[in-house]
């Protein structure tokens, strides 16, 4: 059954290919970025489709105000900025573009692992500040080290296979990936309690759900190798920020690379103490920020809207 889309609001900046494809298929589009909550509450009743990235929060209040809304499309992977329960209760379809930015998130993760090993960012900062600190920024090789990948889905497995090219041993955990499936991409599946004492690097690639919130915490750091390095390009909150800061301060953690934070602008400022720690490399949620990923997710979200409006179009709905 076709879902009439007479007006689609795009409330976060997405690649122009999204607007082009919607308009080409006769779907009118309004682009309004950076709206306050009140502005969004006023705007949303005029639209039956909404395209977002990560800045717009589609809360229960927004859903309640959305008297005509039929579909929310996330140009990205995580739908944690949408109140799924409220949307489902109102019969609003929520879809995403899983996979469109996986390679970009994977490549940033690999870059951050290499950065942690060789102090690239901190040494660069020091050099730009006029110092010549060769001794201070001596690093360690990745070859022969053990990388633990928590979450062996789209991104986790791509990270594992790329880091194997550095000569890293890869171990991992995922409740829905069997030992045999993991072995097919050269990851040794282990239980978390077995992983902590053997990992030199731990990278998380899970969704943020109750089971993964604070998955790496103060207590976990006491079970890890002294100086373990951790990477989070998934979601803030999977690594407990308070526990991480404590472990960095007492040397249990030898370095952290963070692309995501428990609180992020525009909603709230990030935890400065972590970002300012000398052993932290941080990026402002750049995992999906490549031209290729942004073009892919923009097209994928638009194609799914067209598929809903016109089921006989060549497109289909692929994101949950
Ligand atoms: P995915 O769904 O393909 O994989 C996630 C995996 O985590 C699944 O296989 C799932 O079984 C596993 N998992 C669930 N609970 C677990 C647990 N308790 N322990 C271990 N594993 C568990 O997702 P993906 O596309 O690989 O994305 C991974 C994460 O990266 C998501 O949080 C996503 O939102 C995030 N992401 C961030 C960026 C960024 O810009 N930084 C970009 C893309 C995706
Ligand atoms: C995602 O879940 O896809 C990421 O957070 C990427 C983003 O949209 O910035």
C-alpha cells in the first residue's frame, strides 16, 4: 500500500542527493536545519515525512505534535535519537540506512588504533606548539598485539579484517555470532571475562542498549592488561566515561580514542576532562563524515521514501 508523502521535512543537513531524488520522484521537500525544539514542534505537523541525521531528537513530545507524520528516515545507522516506542504506538514507520556508512566508521576506527599506537595526533600537537619531543612520543608496534572487537556486526568485522593486515591477533565477542562464524573472518570468539586479560586494544562496535551501557567500566579496567588501549567509534556510554578517566589517571588504561561521547552537542557539551587528557585522541563524531558515506546514506534514505510513496518504483525499504 502506498503511503502518500505530500511533504517531507529534512531537519539535519544531509547530502543534496537526498533532496534531488525525492523531488525527481514528485515528493515536495522542505529543508530546515538547526531548529530549536519549539521550532520543530511548530513545524512538524505540516509534514508527513521527516529525514534526520543525529542532531534532531524525535522525542515522544515531537511524535505527539506530529499529527500527519507517517515516516521518519535516519540518514545513518543508529536510531537512538528517535523514541521508537512513541513512534510505533502511533503507527509511524522509522527506517535507517544500515551499512551506508559502515566502511567510513571502520576506517576511522583503524586510523584511531594506529594513532594510539604511534602517538600521531599528540606528537603533531606538540610539534605545532614548537616542541621536538622524539623520546616522549615513542610508540609500539601493532604487529603481534591482540585486538578485541566487541560487537562483530557490520563495522566490527570490517575493523577486524583490516587490522589483521597489520599482523594483529583478533579476538571478539558478540552474543549472536557463533564461534564458527567469527572464525570465518579470523576472529577468535571468547567470553568477555576471557577477553579482558588478553587484549592490548579493545574496540567497541555495539549499539548502545542496556546490556552494553558501561560495558567497559572501572571494574573491567582492573581485569584488563595494565595499559590497555580502548577505542569507541560506536556510541558514547558503552565505555563508562568516569571509569575511563579514572583508569587513564592511574595508568590502568594506556590510551583512549573516542569519536562519540555520553553527551554530545548540540544537546550538551562533551566531558572536557576526558578530551583534555593527554592520552586521549578525540574526534567530534566523525565516523560517518566522508563524502562517500554521506552520499550513500542520503540516496538510501530517499530511495526508501520513494519506495513507500510508490511501491512500484524500483526501490525497496531496507532499513529497520
Ligand atoms: P550492527 O548492528 O551491524 O552490529 C552491532 C553488533 O553488536 C551486532 O552483531 C550485535 O549482535 C552486537 N551486540 C549487541 N549486544 C552486544 C553485546 N552485549 N556484546 C557484544 N556485542 C553485542 O551495527 P554496526 O552497523 O556495526 O554499528 C555499530 C555501532 O556503530 C552502532 O552503535 C552504530 O550506531 C555506530 N555507528 C557510529 C558511527 C559514527 O559516526 N561514529 C557510524 C556508524 C555507526
Ligand atoms: C550513525 O549512527 O550512523 C552515526 O552516528 C553517524 C552519523 O549520522 O553521524
